[in-house]
C-alpha cells in the first residue's frame, strides 16, 4: 500500500519525520506531487489542477513527469543541474538522497544528504491558501569538517512534458521596461540572465510564463508562471530535449558567485514562486496579484494615495516657492500627497546637477532656507501628506561621504574607479555592516526630523561597475554579488521594523528593480521613467503579468511628453494612468483652465473606482501587442458586483475599425448598469444602459473610438 502525505493533515506534528511515498503540496486549486522515499532521489511526478490523494495511481500510470526534484552535478549530470558543489577534498560530485520529510504549518520540508559526505540540502515547498502560488527554495548545510564551495545553487526546479509549449518572457532597457516576447520552446537551452549586480529588472526580468496549449491566450489554456524572488543577479534556464520534455531551473546566477560555507554554516536560496492555472496567462497573473496583496507586498491591502511628484515639473530646481505652488495646484485638483524629488540636498557639494552630493543627506539651505520641515508644514497646511526622494545605496565621488569613507564604495582598492551617472556616481558596499547602518540612518534621521513624513521614493540609478569589496576578505570576494543583496535585505528589514507605516516606493532608473524579492519591503514601484501614455500601455501591460496594479505607480505627465515628444490629449493620459496607482509628474500650473477642470473631475472619479482598480481582479482583454492599434482591460471586484472597463485607440489610419469589446470575469447571471466617465463619443454612449454579464462577455459592446488617442472608461454596477 502506498502512503500519502497530505498538507491538510492536521494530526501531523512539527519536525516529525515522515518517510512517505507520495507528497502532495496543495493550494486551493492546484497540486504539486512528489515521490519521496528514504535513500532515493526525490522526484517531481505532477504539477497541475488539484488532485485527491487517491489519484496518485493515475499519475504513475500516465507517466506524467518523474523528474529529479533537485538534480546535483556529478551523477547522471548530462542534463542541466540545480546544484554543483566542490567538497574540501576536491570532489566535485554530489549524490543526494532522502533522509526525512516533515511538515511545519503550510511548509513541507524534504531533507536530503550526500551519500558520502555530511552535506545536506533541505527542499522547502510552501503552499498559499489565499492564492494558487507555491513557493520553493533550498537551505544548503555544511556538516563537513572543512569548508565546502557552492558553485551553483538554484532555488528550484520545475519539469514539464508538453509538445507545443510556448514561453512568455520580458526584457527591455531604460524607458521601455517589461517588453513582452512570446515564442515557442524549441530544442536546446534558453537562458534568461541578469548581470547588472544591483538592478534585477533593468534588462531581462526574472519572471516567465509557460503556456502548455500552444500560443499563449489571456483567459484560457493551461499556463505555469514562475518568478524568482531575488534582487540581485539571477539565471533562469529552460532546457528542452526533443519536442516535449522541458525543465525550468531558476536561481542566483552562477557567474562569479561561488559561495563558501564553513563547517556548521548554511545558505538559504531565494524563493522561486510557481503558479499553475487553466485560465490562461490572466489566471496566473491574478493568482500572483492575490499572493502579492496577501503578504508579499508591504501593506498590500491599503489603498494608495493620488500624488504629485516634482521631478518632471522642475527637475532639480526645487525651492520652497515652487514646491508650494505645486502643492496649491495639487490641492485644487484633489490630490493627496506631494513628493519632492531629487535636488533638495547637499551643502559643501550642492545637488544642482546629478554629479554631486549623493550620500550627503543634508538640506541645501540655499534652495530651502527653512529645511524640509518647512515643506512638510506647507503640505500639511494644505491638507496634503508629504514625501521625499533619496538614493541611499549610492554616492558621488564629489561628496563629503566619499571623502570620509572612500573604502565604502564597491571597488577593488587596486583598481581605478569606473563611475556612472554624472561621471561621478558610485555604489556603496552593502556587504559592509557599517554601510548598512549608514543606509538605515538616512531614513531614521529623516523621520526623526520630520515625524509626520509619510512617503519615501527610494531610487537606485547605477549598476555594479566596479567589482570588489574592501570589506570582504580575499577568500570571500566571490561573495559580493550575493552579500550586497543580503546586506540590502538586512537594512530594509531594520527600516521596516522601525517604520512599518512609512510608504516607500521602489524606484531604480524607473522599473529597474521590479522583483518580488524586493517588494516585501516596499508599498509600490515606479513602473518606468517613460511617462509617455502610448508607450506606457505596453510597459504597464507587460508589468501586470506578475505585479498588481495596487503597486504600479502611473503618472500623468506633460504634453508634449518629455521623453518622446509625443502630444497626447489629457483624457487619454488620465485614462492610461488610472489603471494603477494614479499620480501626476508635472506642474499643475501648466494646465489651462479647461484641463484643470477635467483633471479635477478625473481625480474625483478615480477615488470612486480606486478600490476596484487597486484591489480587484485584473482581466487583460485586447493586447496592444496584437498590432491592431487598440487595447482594453477590465477590473472586477472579488464579489463581481462592480467593474471598470478601459479601452484605448493609440493608432489611426483609414480603414482601422474599432473591434467589438468582449469583457471577462463578470457574473454571467447578473445584470449590470453602465456609466461612462466623460465619454467623448456621445452618439455612441452606453450611459445608463443595462446588460447581462453573459451578454457583455459573449457578445460584447460596439464602443466606437473614432480618432487616435481616443479612450473610454465604463463603470459597471450589478443591479
């Protein structure tokens, strides 16, 4: 008889060793099944829709997967491996077998040991009850008498068997983040890698979706999503043998990251988050969004405020007068939070350009004679909250900080410095505890001086151009790419413990660090420095595949746009920005009277729909990548009583016909009343009309968009 391990088994005690034949890791709608036998290699047998324990025989009879759960180099290692270790005697082979299995709450831990050495690997699988995401990671433990060198140490492995599978992945650069690419998986090795050292998501991103039923569909088909939760260099490998056997391995990049464990030491790899859905890419997205809001995003259920950020309004030319003028404009429009961006600090080296003063977090009293407290008071006098920009991980060679602590920057002492932004920017060495203390102190001091400070924009504008550490010893220089980010995490944990209610935005040259490894410490992220509404449709579309709109900072900026020069109507700019956390990136005084009236209405309307957009389920409907010149999306409350539909036309030529808009995620048996916000297509308005959810999803609406940069926003309420 086969023995079964069920995650829901309440009688299982902590740390109990269970030598089970079959291990089921269950979420509400999915199952990951492994075979776990003492003295053997654990094997993944199944990942898909939820199974009963009695169905294990079906899995074996169907020969579903039966792949090594954590393949190690040295035995049968002709395929890609998850682990490569050099033991003290020079042996580079590792042979892992099961020595135990236990459950601790919602976690299943499978303990492996090398057959000949006291080297251990704990495989962790954590099931989430509020979404269908499973987290997996490993803890590597050295029980040998001498040090062991970790050469390759992946977080997790997921095998697949499916002919015709497709891969969805994301890449880009500054101003065009999260560009989506979809391609069939073909024989060979597909590698997605990041070597920046600091910014995980500046180029490729550490999230992929694998569609098992051919070309990816938004709301139908079987899809597996995977996201590596790590702020540093990573490598995702997808090995395909033949037409149907695929293996995903994900973890810290193994280039220049050999990590030595002394006797008794252990190393915990980053989490790999996995999700299976039969509702297409959108089903995976919605699961990740729920997972994020329910614990992976700081304060993930609180509504975010409408803010005005000063950057594109005045850039570094901040002063008391201009900031108060922007505050007046924001108050008139109905905004809630004012944020002063770069340019407010520096004494000996004044921050008048981007080549000075990073690290010298002292107010520039030439620009702000009464300091930051005067700005805070000005905001509060107008009923606004206040926020401020910092770049804590960086310094300039032209700074008092660098003069005092040249050994605090990432660099080898024997090398000439390579400098970044402004020709002077350098990265601080966060592997050094003193630097961690300094970074924590930046936030502590700001809050101490300004107790009502509400918001911080945390920026990060440079890669690790100088490899080397004055803090790490010679035998640990290869730890830098890892220890930098472990140090960053320690600093962020301390900041969050001391300031749990402080709202912190994650910014990194725009969206350069959008990753689930960072977001537990941040409330939101800056999607991109590119605020052009047309290009934002693509950037936000790609980003939303794994990240919730609650966290996506989306701002209305000036026209012509400062990055592209494109001229776009204010309504279109607002309608694009309202699909995330709405904000502004301009001087309100640059709006004319008619535009100010419209912006005031838009902000009031956004406050009404904010709970639906920020906390509801997102359905991407018509993709801008479909080359039709249109796109659309819908947000629905959990109980399906309310929804908001957005559609856009961003191209224009004769013969370009508006598609019929099909909705999704509604209650098919309910009747919804429609209300349009500021509809420009008055002869085709749906204001006050009613339709069944079934009709809106199956038949859809002919909501005409007649000109380029036309857009419509329709609110639905269940009658």
